[in-house]
């Protein structure tokens, strides 16, 4: 990693989400990142494999929850147990990243910290690693908050956007821009304007910064959470830590890092620079069963995609997951069909984003057997 290799660099994988839009396969104990949604291995395993050329296991951390920690250890047995940080309750990404930052600071004082989702798909792994190295170099050199931006190819309303400004600088041959502002999910007309302007990138939730820079921002913009985590940090490495975590963590503010840190950091007078690197790396957040369908070459061609035996007669554009049972489809198009031992999902492919509503339905009826 040349210059970046001169300092300690750690990768923190955020793996605590539930992935409700992948019900019925995704459950509380087996969320999206712990499933083989694309390919034979789980999304978490694929993410670790993609990062291994940059980070040894001693520099990898996973933030998950207590229900999923056992499976994380099983899937990544070479990851030191102390580097699997299990949240007793979910408190969104600002708290999760803060917890990891204090752990790294406890061991190393300061370091470059790459914060990455554990459940995204990236087709161009080598290209991605090069952009990540450039981002780490900017974060180390300038003590800047750095984010990767995905060049948009459609007016997507389901993603946040990053507006870049000014002329490009360079790091390792990659363009680096100053960030003007972050904008949350826009309506369709605004998304079309963003796409036409050429100044906007999708926010994929991939961040790079020095631990010290992040903790300074956490103290400035989220002081109550910083104070509680600082109290917790005094118990790290001691027998008091587990009890302190259970007592303190539920008190942390439930807010995303985008709202808590990144947006206020771009305001005038924040005292912190924010940079973005465009990253054309074949990225997908795989946000629904429809996205899985579209990633498959047969799906891209409008054909049926099936993970299991399928008899399709006069049927096209369907996504089917049934590991054992034969699915016979006659005269149906553009459906998602997912079968598990206790549930069967059937929906139009263009309604796949609504699958999370089934989880809410089950929660309201206290159907824990379906969660």
C-alpha cells in the first residue's frame, strides 16, 4: 500500500442489519450479509475476501449484533474474537462506527479507518481496491473525511446523493473532489436533475478517515454519544467491559453517520474537509430480490433466473429461489418466488422493495417464528 502502509490501516465491516427486503430467507439470526445471496459464499465472506489483499485479519473488525456474532465467528474463523464487536441493541451507524473507532484507538492511538458495508456487491474487486487505497491516502495525508461516490446511471430515488464541487485533485491517479453537500433520497424529478447535472454521485456508505478525525467530529457533532463511548472505552480490555457495554450502549443516540457526521461536516465553519472519490467499480447494494435478478446475466436478458429446479412454460422475467421443490410456472411473468420451509413469498418483481412490509406485518402480530 506504499504510503498508506506506513501507518496502521484497519477495515471495519458493518454487519448488523436485518435485510428485511430479503424475507423469507433473511431472518434476525440469518440476515442478508450471512446469506449466499449472490454466488456460493455469503455476502460477508465475499466482502472479507475482497479486502484481504489490503488488510490482514489482525486489521479487520466486524460490528454486528449479539444474535449474529456466533455466525460471524463461524464464517470467519481466522478473525480474532476480540475484533467481532457485538452490539447489545442496534443504534444505527454513528454508534456502531464510534464503537469500532474507540476500540481501534484503545489499541493503536490513531490509524486510518475504512468503514464498509458487509453486504454489497462489487464486480471489479481489483479496481475497487485501488480506489480504496487512494481514499486511504487522502484520509491519512489530509486528515479529511473521505467517501466513495458511485457514478449514477439512472435517476434512482432510493439512494442518497453526494454533490461534488471544484476541480479535481488526484491521489494514485484517481480524481478527488471536495464535497459540497449530502442529499438524502430525492423525488424522481430531483433525481433526474441530479443525473443531468453530472455533479452528483450515489452515496454507497463507504467511508475513510483517521480514527482521530472521526472521534473529533463525533465529539463536536454528537457529544453525548462521544461521552458515553469514552466512558465505555475505559473498560476496554478489562473484565468490566461486557457489563459496561450492556449498560451504556442503549443510551447512545440512534442516528446514521450520514446525518450525524457527514452532513454537518460539509457546512461552512465545520473545521473539517470532506472529499469524494468517484468509484466506477461495478457496485450494487443488492437492495432487493429484484436487484439479485438484475445482477444475473439471464436476468439482464429478461429471462428466468432460478436457484433450484424450475419448469417454466410461457413464462419470462421471473426470479425463483427454491432449493428442493420443483417450481412450475405457467404463463406468468416478472415475479419473485422465494420458498423456505415455513414461508412462501410471491410478488411482482417491481414490488420487491415492499417485501419489508411483510416483516412489519409479522412484527405487529408478534409472529416471532417468522422473524
